[in-house]
């Protein structure tokens, strides 16, 4: 497994010096060069050790994995494929469309601890989520996303807990967290507002209908028109 990224044609690392100031950040986000125009952050959950131990201490892990998907290197790409289909709302995606997609988004994993793929029950614990959300709010100060697509709903409750028990300047609407099916969380800080759209995890472990989530994403990202 390579130890550094080489596909610099559609990725930028111009924020890395700022990321290095975040002590709890173990992995840099993948940032497409055209990310700023759309401002979509895809928030994954965890990295799992694949047996080679190359991710340990490698801050480029997320970038290397995303790069290999773009290069279509041999591997199982269920998660990436479902993410692409959900945001593009298409079942069949060309190589050009795939490249344009990753050129236009940023991708980062919330959990900052490497999990063990040999143990199916190795799942993030509350402390992992709490540390992840603490890091998240520092990351978005740098990335300034307009929209956030969260892969998996397991972290949602701990987001509410973190905001309730931290000194965060971001405020939440408690009713957002009380909805069982549709998890769309709106956070505010002063005049700034950001929306987190939680979808089922695209790994497909519990079934994944990309059309359902594509519809939700389109609905939430479409500007609402006020009728006077």
C-alpha cells in the first residue's frame, strides 16, 4: 500500500498546515480542488485496519483510499460506489463523472481511532464519537462546508450529547434529534447555519437503497422558495 498520495491533479492539500494544528486529528480529509464551489463534506465513520498496518500514523490514509477509488484499483468499492450514486442520483456512473465527483467534494472520517477489521464487534464507543465531534468542529472551521452528508446514523445521538455538554458555540434544535426516521440536523452559530444530512451507511451491511437517499439529499440541498 502506498504511503503518500500521488493523484494531485484533482486534490488539494493547501489546508494541511491548518489541520496540523488540530491535536486530535489523525487523518487529513480528501479535498477535491473544486470543493469550494459546492462545499459538500462527506463525513464517513471509521477506518479499519486491513492487515498491513499501513494506516497507523499515516495521516494520508483517507486520501490514499479515495485516490485508489478514483484510479479504480482492484478492491471492493461498495461504500464509494453507493456514495457516488446517492449524490449523483444515478445507477451507472462513468469514469469522467466519478472523477468530477471526487474533484468537487471533501471526504473525512469522524472516528480518529483505527478499528480492527478482524473483530466484527470492534465498533466505535461513546468516547470515540465524542472525540470525533470535538475534532469535527475544528475541521469545519477550516473547510467551511455548506452541506454535510453523514454516512451512517450511529453518531447522531453523540452529536446531541456533545453539544449539550460542551462549550461549543454551535446551537441545535432538539426536535431534529427526536425524529426517528429522518435525521437532518441543523446547527447554528451566529448568522451561520449548517445542515447535516444523516443517511444509512453506504457499506450496504443492512441494505442500502441509493434512490431513497438521493431523494432526501436532493430535497434538503434544494433551496426553498418562499411564496409571498
